[in-house]
């Protein structure tokens, strides 16, 4: 049997997605804007950086989360499911986006939240999700780890972070294809690695992928490379291409920050007008600036930075950090 083509599979999913999409989700169908990012450090080292504004696609749904969810919505409908469910932490951009999408699509939904000491009022992200009709179930850390939940058969379960086959396929559409070839490298923050996987599979071979893990995960890189190989073996259009992992940017782990990181983000925002949050995008941009400062990025390079959004989750961050 001939391997299926990504492009025809994705074309069919996109067509189905467009059928009966509520108008509140329509803005998400347009391609994200690309903007130049002028910053004195970049100019001094003759590195051109543009930013893909996934953060601006929609007032509620954060950047890359839509790309991971959209084909899950199609799949749920194909299977006649009436409920969506997923897992996440209390500040999860993913659960927040899922709750909004489910509401708009007229589906019920359940969010399994890590931490049985929490309640609906724990933070504004959860409050909003609950207002949109998400039923929240708070699990002990152990139950969460073991994914100890019962689901009725009408439920389409999306894994934590939206990291499944539909998520990867959706992320293959994140960078408008003809544009990607203009860049030597694409830079993006990595959580589960789902976004990075879809992006790498869709990038033209000469464009490198620079992934910045935002957490300490010793096995992430190895597991991710294995997944890339599995996808390549399964599909016929897979291209090769360079992947670099910048593992020195996590600042101690997921959600951890340093004063230097926070002041970098402030300074960068003041200089460029681009707001970044410290959990994802701030760490990726910090890594790039460090490398440029240390002459690790050749002069003349053209880099595309994917702004994955996350500023709504960062609301919590401000209340933690003051
Ligand atoms: C979830 C998220 C990511 C990480 O995406 P993965 O596909 O899990 O690697 C990056 N940036 C922001 C703002 C996010 O919310």
C-alpha cells in the first residue's frame, strides 16, 4: 500500500473543518501575520529576525493551541463524539482553549486538572473555562500521572497539551508553506514537542528548526527524534532537515524564571514592542539573543520566530511574581 500524502490528508481535514465552523472561530482560519522584529542586537550582528504572530490570531485562543486542536475537532465530529476531554495544569493554555472551542462547537467538555487541592476559583483561566461550560475534575497528582479517569464512550480524549496525531497534523499547517523557504531557521519554544514535530515535518529541508525546551526533560530530545523517525517512516513526503535543541534556556524548569530572564523580557518588550511571557516565548528569545551575542549565529542569517502566544496563562505568572 502506498504511503498516504500529508498534503491530501491535511487538505481533507481543512475542508471538513471549514464546514459549519462557527463565526467566532473563523478568524483562526487566516494565516498568521509575519512582521519584522527590529532590535539593536540583531542589527549589530546582521541577523534578520521576523516574527510569526500566532499570538494575534484570536482574542481567546492562544497561538499554537488552535493548530493542535483544530483537527481534533474534526476527528471528534467524524466519530460522532459529543464531548471533548483533556488534561492540564491549573494554568493550562490548552484546557482554556479547549473549553472555548468546545463551547463554540456545541460540544460538552471535561478538563482533568492536576491538583486535588484546587477548585474552580483557583485562577481566572479555570474560572473562564468553567463559565464556558467545561466540567472541571481535580485529580490528585498520582491519579493525574496515572490518567486514572473514566470516560463515557461519546468522549473524544485529547491528550495533555493536544499532543496527538491530529495535533501534529495541525501544526504542519502552522507556518505558511511558501514563506518558510525564505528563512535559514525557525525558532520556537518546546513543551510537549508536538508543535515542533509538525513544524519540522512541514518545513523545507534547508530550513533548520531551533527548538527551545522550556522544561528540564532529559529524555525529551531523544523521544522526540524517535517520533520524528516514526512519522517519517509512515508518510511518504517526509523531508530531512536540521534540528537543533537549545537545552540551556529552561532556567530551572517548567514555569521557573530568573531575575535575568524577567529583566530581559522587559527590556526586549520596551525595545521592540513585542510582549513575551516567561514560560515559553521569553525563554526561546532569550536563547536566541544569547547565541547572537556569542557569535553563534552567522551574520546574514534569516530567522523566523514563532510567537506561540500564552499571554493569558502569563496572567497567573504576574500574580505569582508580583
Ligand atoms: C503550549 C505552548 C507551547 C508548547 O507547545 P508544544 O506543542 O507543547 O511543544 C509553546 N508556547 C505556548 C505559549 C504554549 O501555550
